[in-house]
């Protein structure tokens, strides 16, 4: 059996509850700044999460939810500019401490770093968003803890396609059996398991009803010693919070 070498982390909804209280809010700020009368409430944003990528969500909104909007001739340029504005507002929210990490995330990352475990980020959000989140939550040097930042448009097909995981594995020269992924959504686990990577899921309000039948373990969050997780599916081997010992057990499929 291959030895576990690396932890692969999704970002939005996994490291932090960024979708509802971060990206959605930043989108609305960008819309207002652009003079648009658009507003994405929590329910609508949940519908837009059916696709991955912020630019893709703007296009989905215009094509399916706001069909009265007269799209500009250079729609791609319009979307790109609007998304760049949203990214700036998102970074602003992070700098003000408005988007904290989820329970157990910081502790597990520090434990993995101390143990010399290789780590990577595997996400569809932009590299700028990844840098902003890591810098404002884990510290200014934390991006360097991750050997690979697989993010944004680095591959043409975003999650649920497995391409981003396959790219990360290739860059790290690792087989799927030598890694384990942390995800939070149906699109995420379709991507990770499509690349044959064993996956741990932490659900959130937007994803708690998703199909996670392929997950090795499904939790409400990673847990802390004084705030145990709830096991929704799978075997946590008696553990009350995620640590490297439990990660290794899951990787071995004990």
C-alpha cells in the first residue's frame, strides 16, 4: 500500500465558509460599484453554486436568472472586469477578518506542516483569492507551506472535471494513492474521486444535501478538542476531531 505523502485542500467552503459570507457579499459589492441593480441573496447564490468559478456564475446568472439583462457585445470582457472588482472586495473583507477559517483547519495544517507532510491547494477560485485567504488567516508566509497552488484557470475544465487534481498530482509527481483530499461539495468530490483521490468531506449549509456516497468520511467540520465533529457518514475510528493520525487511518482504509 502506498504511503500517504500529501494533503490536498479545496478552498471555498472547505478551508473557510467563504461562499455565503465572503464571495456572495463581495459579488453584491461589485454589482453596486458597477451601477448594476443585481443582488444575489443566499438562496439564489445556492443555485449559482451549481457551477464552479466566479466568472462562470456571472454568466449563468445572466443566461438563466436575469435574461432581461442586455448583455454587452464584449460579454467576456464585461464579466472579467466585474469579477476582478469582486476579487478586490473579497480581499477587503478578508483583510478585515470577516471570513475566518472553519473549525480544525488551522490546527490540522499546522500539525501537517510540523510533521513534514506535503500540502497543496486544489481549487477553482482565483490564485489571488487563495493568497488573500491564506495571508489573512494563517499569516503572510503561509502560502509557501503549500507545494502547489492549483487554482483558477490553470486547466480549461473546472470542477467537477478531475483535471485540476490530475494537474496537481502531476506537478507533485504523486500517485492518487499517495494523497488525500479535503472537499465540501458534490462538484468537489466528483473532481477529486474522478482523479482517484480518496476524499474527506466537511459539509456546509449549501452542500449538506449533496451526494457524498463516494467520500471516505463525511463530517460537519474538522472539529477541535473542545468542539468535536459530528460524523455524517463513514468511520472516524473513535476520533472526536481530525488530526494526522485519523487522516492516516482513513488513507489506509483501516
